[in-house]
């Protein structure tokens, strides 16, 4: 039995952070009904297709059903309230206040359905002077401080090379919904839960933020390393690419043996962490010259053989070609209605009894409108009236 089997989620999200969270719920068996406006989630058209597949929309909306409602019409708002009255959860990431203007805020729906878990995602969070401000992934990266520590020490602030705020926001949204559903099992009532993009990234940097609030020292840009890790914890260039070393306790002699310089292990400049830190420039020159003489894979092999943690810096092409990626389900095979069999990023959690699965690809706009309305008790005449009123597409 799927963990979330029998759970109905009304999904009013769009773009990435909210939709990805709802897709994770669908992976666990929830019936996620994506409520879209005429024209659909802007993500349907905002990003170019690759061989007929909108990759952005697919990965964020897999396994869902789509119903198209024009919520500017009072009749459509009535439909939404009716669906919410029997739903287990509702998720949205619309601008603060937008759902309330439609009569679909938690204050409106909670009395209709006391068991409803009402989850929302914003940029800044529910309190403070910026609570009503909108934003996107890049804004959250800037506001959360993560850009201030990303990049070369003397270079510009750089965003992370992936939409980490949106992706983590989706994970946090799914986590909040599941936690609130578990709480409902104990109390019998639902509640409103909120996550934010900035808050999620601050949580991701809890160690670094804790260091600042106690020391009041600003962290420098990390460059190839981490500002708080004083051992060799960084990337290096090999003859064909880059790799990383994570030096932990007693790793230094193994590094020296791997590069064929065992005598460095006892050399006065480098024989302790403190001395290696003091002479770091000279140390990196020695290691840099050595590592430039062989491919990254060779260095990783040598270092691992000496018990040193090392790994090549892989590209997406490397990852997609690695059999372990499929073995762990990080990529899974999906039959796309237009493209046929494709590979798609899969659920990243592993359960022994009820593992998450990709149930289907992303739905067409309004593909399930009639089915969802009939499940809610609407008859053919009711549906015709809604169509005539412009409430449904």
C-alpha cells in the first residue's frame, strides 16, 4: 500500500517550488489534482521543449491530474471550495493574499473542512516587513546569504548553478504537508503550514549562520573550499578535469603517498594541520603541480587506495551514463505520451515496504477536469452550466 494512498491534494502551485513539492507527494501515492487557470501553469510555456518534451514542467508535475478552472469566475470559486471541503491537503505558492482574494484562504476553507492541511510557500515567510513581497529562486539566493559565500574569494558573488531555493522549497513543502497529516492523525484536525524559499536556504546554512551569530564574523567567499574547514577540503585540477579531496583525520600521510611524495608527511612545514594552514600557499603549489600530471580518475583511484576521501567532479553527462544512477533510482524510465520511453529524475528516497514511484508523466491542461468534477458529485447538467459560465475550460 502506498504511504499516501487515499490522500487527496489540491495543488494550486505554479512554476517550480510548489509544483515540485506536490510532485513528491504524488510519488508517494497521493492523488494530486493540479488546479490550473485557462492557459495553464505559466511553466507550460515558459521553458523551451526538448524533442517535444517540456523538461521543466514534466519533472515538477509528474503523476498529477489537471483540472482547468477560471477562478476569476464566481462559479469556479464555488467549485474550488467544494473540492477543498473534501480534500486532505491544499498547497499553493501564489502571491501572498491571492488565495484570500478568491475566498480560498485558510480562514475561508478551514471552517468548511477542519481536517484540511493548508500549505503555502512564499519567498520570505509569513511574518516581517517583507511577508507580502514576491520573489523567485535567485532573489532567495541573494536574500539568504548563500550567494555571499559562493564564488572566488576576490571575485563576484555567484548564484549556485542549480535552482536550489526552489528545489529545497518543494522538498520542505512536501515535508510540512506530511508532518501536518501525521499530526492530524493524532489530533483529528488539520492546520495551516507555511514554508519559504529564504527560510529553507537559511536552514541549509544552519552551521554557517550559527557561527556568525556567535562570533559576528563574516564568512568569506568559499572559492574551492569551505571557510570553516581548515584541512584540505577543496577541488583540484587534474590533467583532464577537476576532483575533490576531503581530508579528514589522519588522511595527510595517505595524500603524500598517493602523489609519490611520502617525505612530505613529516616535512616541518606540513607535519600538522596548523602548519599546513600556515603554509597553505606553498602546500597548494606542491599539490597543484603533482595533480596536473595525471587524469582526475587516476588521482581518485590512488587517493582512495590510501584511504583518502576523493571524487571526480562529475557533469550531468557523467551522472546520466553511470549505471549506479539507475540502480539507485535517481533516474527512472517513464513512458511519455508523446515521446515514448524516456529517462526522468526519480524520487530520491528509499523505502523497503512502500517506495515512492513515478506514477505518470505530467498531465495535459485540463485533462482530468470532467473526471474530478464527477468524483465531486457534479452531473452532466451541472458541468454544462459551469462550461456555459466560463468557469471551466
